[in-house]
C-alpha cells in the first residue's frame, strides 16, 4: 500500500471518531494527565535524594507517601484513559462492520462468484478486529508517547540543557530506523494478510463442500492446495517477524543502552567540575527510561499499525464495492404455474472455460432437475446464472416471464 493510500485510509478511519468526540476528549485528557504525573515522579525522587536521604524526618515521610501516592494516581488515571479509548475503538469497529455488512447485502451475484465467502468473512471479522486493536491500544500508545516525549524532553532541558543535547542526538537514528522499517514492511504485511484471507477462503469452501469433495475423491488435491497457501503464509510471516526483530525493539534497546553510556561518561568526566548532584543523576536516568520506553513501545506496535492500515484498506474496499445486484423489473409479475425453460444457455465462471455450453431444457410444474458442475467447490443454482458476471445465455423464462443477458448483465 503506497504512503498516500495509507494516509487516506488513516484519515478515513479518523472520520469514524466524530460521533465519539466527547469520549475521545476524555481519553486524551486522562492520557495527558498520566504524562504529567510520570514527569513529576522523578522530580520528587530527585528532591528527596538531595535533601532528605541522610536526614529522615516527618517531611521526608510525607514526601515518600506522596511519591507512592503519585504512582497509585498514575495507575488510576491511565486505567480510565485506556477504558475510554477501548469504548471508542469498539464503537468504531461496530460502525465499520455495520457499513460493510449493509453494503455487502446490496452486492450482486457476480461479486460473490468472484470473491470467496471466506475472504468476505475475514474482512468482516479478522480485519475489523485488527482495526479495533489500533484504536484501543496502538493509537492511545502513540498519543501517550508523544505527550510523554514532549514533557520529558522539556523537563530534561530544564535540568541540564547540555546533557539533553547529547541525548537528542539519538533521535535522528530512531526516525531513520522507523522509516526504514515502514518501507520494507508494507509489501510483506499486505501479502501476509492476503494469504491469511486465502486460508480462510479455502477453509470455508472446503468445509461447505466437504461432502462433494469426498464424493469425487478430491481430498488429496484440496490438501495439496491448502498446504501450498499455508506454506507461503509461513514464509511471509517469518519475514515479517525477522524485520520486527531487526528494526524494532532490539534496535531501540541498543540506542537506549548507548544513551546510558553517554550519560555515565558525561557524569564521570564532567560531574565533578559541574557539581551535578546524585538526585540529578537519578532523575536523568529515569527520564532516559521515560524518553526511550514509549518510543520502544511505539516501534514495537508499529508492525500492528501497518497491519491495521492494510486491514482497514481491505474493509473499505468492501464498503466501496459497487457491483450491486441487478435492478428487479416487472415487480408486479407473479409465478402462476412454475414452468421453467432454458434456451441456448452458456455459462463460464472466468469467461474462458465454458461450464455450460449452449444447452436447452424445460422443467415443468412438479418436476425436479439438477446440474453437476465440473468444479466440486463451486455451487450455483441454475436460475442464478442470469445474475452472474459471464452468463452468455440466450433466454431463461418462468411461465410467461423471461430474462436475457442484456437485462441482467
């Protein structure tokens, strides 16, 4: 999926947030409050170390109580923020599923002939669930990471701007790694999701037509086809994991360790001359954790974000599908006798291989007729042939009502 398409998909997803502006505002407020609390905690610890570590008194005890109270408050506020984001995310997924299902009901037989049922089910279930994960977990993590990053960087600059400048030098490397991962992972993730959809489709068709498959002794062929898809999915899933393992958490953890090394070197060579206190050292160590941990979490979830964008694009493709069923004409007509006649009927699923070739027959009232198609996993009632994409039929009629290719194509 090109970058422009990803951006358009993301903007379209954000339009589903409009009915839930208030809940989103509450969730963002709680996340911002969590960020502020996280930034205050190291300052309290630094003040305690510098002023009360060797002189414990009542004031020191109150500071310790307040210190642990801030952790409890952080847990409560973070829980409420995640709760509101979860409510928003599942409401959005409900709306997307409703739109997709409503449009699916309008589609004609030609779409369902081209698209396996398992693929449609995968879009309405697996892909929408991936979108839910993006809104409930990843989006909140991204926003929280931005808040934490900005407030932490600002607090570090207040404490020591020169040391903060050394830590900031690692940021371009982080941006470079994330951008490199994004470029290399998009195609692999798209292929992995497509193969997962193919697996669902193959399972759905095989289970639905298992009695026909067994009757025609096609078990080995179907198993071979399924194994081929499954093996290809394993290959691409392994490639995706390899990219995650190389560019995401391990790379970010390495940069974090390098930042620690720079911090220790700075304190070792300059701390004596600059008069840096133990509290300041402790605060900077904590702030490096708070600066890199959200970035590590964001990069760890970046693969899920990429998957969510691909899944959302697949769902929107279903919502935007306009291969609607043919308009029903002569709605006042009624079946009186139920005599059916096919004249010079030809049919092909792909427009190349004829399944029915210029056949004619009649089914009178009270009679039953059936036709056996060559492919055991394709099933189409004869009367539905008129609504398929490549009917190539001359005339189908029921009593005095008739239809032809021009009316139904």
